C-alpha cells in the first residue's frame, strides 16, 4: 500500500513537472535569446538570435578573424549553420540549429566552425580515402571507432571515442587558454549563454563558491606554446571531469584570429554544490550521519565528519574525520589524513601519493602510514576476563616508472613498480606459526609489471543521470611477484590480473577482469584465490523521451587453502540482505538491472525507475560434495538524484526474496542512499596482495 501511494505521488509529480518544464522552456526568457524587433535592442550589447523559415539567397558568413561593429550604425546580421561557434566577450555559443543572429553595435565577435563539425569532416574525408583498398579500410576500422555527429540527440553518441573531436587540430600550436565557468544550477557546459533564471537557482548559485581559476589551471596538462595532441586534450577533459567537485567539463578548440596555425582552447567547467551529507538508518539502534565539504572555499580540498550510533556497542558512538588535499601546488600529488574512534579502539592513517596522470607521466609514487589501537577482552588462565589494548602500525611505500611503447597514438604503456610494506604489532595476543596470524609481524617486498593499452569512450546514462561518463576500453595485463618475510617463516607471492573491455557494435559494451593470486611456501600453495568479473551494458533504447538501458554483472570468487576462519562476506552482494551473515569460501553472483531514465526534472532532481534481479550460489568448499545454497531477490526501485549536488542518490525500493537463510519468503520496502558505480574496467596500478573479497 505504501509503495502504491509513493508511486502515485511520484507519477503525478512527474507529469506535473514534465508539463511545467515544457511550459517553462516555451515561455521562459533566456538572456541573449529575446526575439524583439531589432530597433528595440540595439544597445543591449548582446547578440540577438532568430530562426528564419528559409535561408535561400542569404549569405553565410564564417570568419576566423575578430570583427567589431563599432563602425556600423546598427550592427551586423549573420546567418549561422548548425555546428558553428559564436564568440563574444567571455562567452562561447555552440549553434545547434540554423540561426539568424543580430550583432548589436560595439560588440566584438568571432565565428568559426566547431571542433566536432571539423572532426566529422575530417573523419568522412579520411574514410573515403581508406575505402579505396580493403586492407586500409580494415586497419582504419580497427583503430577508429566513431559514428559521426549526435544528430541533435540529448545523449552523447553511444561509446564515442573521446579524442576524435580534436583530430582536425592535431599539431597546431596553443596560443591562449580561456577558463569559463557556468552556473551550478541551470547552467550547462554545452551552452555558456544559458544562466539561471529562477529565484531559487539564482539564490543557490549566489551561495556557492566557484572553484578557483588557478585550481582549474593547475589541473591542465598543456600550456600556451605547446602543440595539440588530441589524446592528451581528451585525457585532460576526463581528468577534470573526474574531480569530485566538478560536475562536467568541455574543452573546445577555436582557430586563433591572428594566426591560422594556432588555436585557442576554452576550458568550460560546471561545479557541483560541494557541501553534502549522508544519513543511513539501519533501525532505531543503528544510525549513521555524515557531513562533508568537497571543495573548501573553491580550493579543491575536502573535509568530512561522521558519527554513528550503535546501541549494542560500548561506547555507543563512532566518530570519524577526514581531510584531503588534492593536486598540491599543481603537482598532481594528493594528501589524505583520516581518523576514526569507535568502541573497538581508534585508527589514524596518512597517505601521500602521485599517480600516473596520463600516458606520458614518467614517475609515480606513494607513501602511507597508519596506527591502530584495538580494545579487546582477554581471557586469563583462571578464566577471568580483563580489558586490554592491542597496538599495531604499518608503513607502505612504492615508486613506479612508465614507458611509452611504440607511437604515442597507440596508447601502449609499460609500467614497472616496486613496493615495500612493513607491519608491526607492538602490543598483541599470544602468537605462533599457526595461531593469531593476523597479528604476525611481516615485511612484504613486491614488484609489478603492467602492460596496458587503454583509451576512453564518452557516454552517459550508465551510472549517472545525463552527465558525461568516461568508459575505458582496451586491455591490460599485470603480473605481480614478491616475497613476504614473516617473523616465523618466509614465503613467495605471485598474482596476475587480465582485463579486457570493448564495444560490441550495436549490442553495447562488455568487459572482463580476471584475478589469480597465491602464496608459495616450498611446494605448498597457501591463501590462493581466483576472481572473475564480467560487465555487459546495452546501448540506450529510446521510448519517447525515456531512455532505457540494461546492465548485467557477473562475479565469481573462490578461495583455495585459505586460513582457518578466512571466509568472504556475501550478504552485501544480494541487495537487502546486508547483516544476515551470508558467508562462504566461494560464490557466484549475477545482478541484472533494467533502468528507465525518465524525462522528469524538477530543479535538477532527476528520476529513474529500475527493475532489479539478483541470484547467488554460495558453496562452503571446492568439490561437488560441499554444501551449497541458492539465493535470489527481485525488486523495483525509484532512484532520485541531483547531479549538481554532492549528496548521493536516494533509492526507494521494494524487494521480494523467495529464499533466504531461514527458507522463508519475505518482502522489504527500503529507503537508502547509493553512490554511482565504478568504471567497468578497473586498472590496478599499484602491485599488492589481491584481497579475498568480491571486488
């Protein structure tokens, strides 16, 4: 009944908001788009756009030089085509349909063809040339994956190569780099002329502090005077877009008005509201709340505080705090400090690292340290129980070197990394070679060799609501080897990870990641594991204004000769069964989603319906005689998210469980929060022991 009421409310609200949004689009006045008679707006200082019914007999003016209308008594009228770019003041307008534009007197402006249109022309010309021979066509199709312009769709082309749009400018020199930031609410990186018009949006934008321009420039991988390399520009757009306080980013290339061999770059960004929070209610006896700021004063630094109440613990409160400093002094080096105090003790960690930012980054490093204090109760020889505190610490450090293999456009890299980890339990319980292994002191020396060829597709409506998402494609192979010097006996470690992800033409996208790792003590295999993950995403299916995508996830994990009591928790893999204690040595899980991204949009809050299905097989051993259990779950969910906010998605779900641990059928109506999923092709750069877990 509650679900029906909620469904009805959201349905009525969606219909109303949909009608309201259409009405607003029709009648809402946007700056620079008034269609008043020209004589009334000569002194406005902004271009006026109109859409003529016919363009016959009218001349199209496309200029690479800057023009002003100071000498004109009235101004200038331009006929622009879809794909042109109009630049005036600090504004860049991408023309999305054939348009007549009036430029008022005194306005300096420039018109050019957009980089995407040039990319389409470049691609078409190249394709015509290579189609003359079957072998050149085969080579071309194996390297380039591109399907032309977006045809006016509000969705980015399915799995479009991110660097193709910059091909026409390859090798040209960068003259200037402009930074343009759009409004958080009602702004868009696709059209910088669109600004907030509602009172609520204007108020919210006024309360937000934009990211400093210096911070954005510190995240650039190029500078004036350098040559355009299309892959590097695409990597930089992705790098900025992945910052937690940035909603989206576009890097546009415009011909320089003075020198045709040079170009200007426009870096257009849209911030998020970086102040957010989270509230998780597991019941009256288990409540967690957190408040965080991901962009303190526009600096890109982050601070967060959380508290959890658990009635059965003593003390009942769990306190957490963190501070993150990103890209310190433009070196792409990050600092993270975390602290947690709870009933079991306290944890303090420190991390300082710099990764491989792009394919040309030669060196990377990382160092971390931690102190853990654990409150326990020891049983004495006379059976009495006394409180005690165990203390341990660790230090970890690694350094890596990356090499470019072959031509830079091949995107092939070879990476070597060396790592040392030290663990020291100062105060601990009694230990021996076969007891309390988690408290054994050790030194781990491990090296890693990785060969990768990874590029990225641009897409959306996968994990998020319309925002550009970067999906990796290509392959990687990683081999790790090392030696663990334990206080009782040493042993060798070996592991391998293979990943592959590609588009399947009209079917969608698929990725495979396989891990295998083990310790070797003499001829004995210890703590081995095998893990396989498969992700399949279909292309968007359109149903009117609705966008539907199917997702399929497969996970298998198995432990071999694990230590006593070393098992994997599987309860969080089947939605809604967290905390039920589902554990096993190995398991297989399948998760399916059909997500309908609706057109409903109320002040940036967007909604999606999802049909869910889970299946899991848990096995307590490696042979067919081992006990096995089968679990399933089916449900429907409503997800609501505002991509401009730092808060997580809100999900209202109804789930049905045909079989659970007590073999009873039951239902759950759940309200929870969730974060967008990770990329389907994870690349583990830093070598280490593969964790015995599902992911």
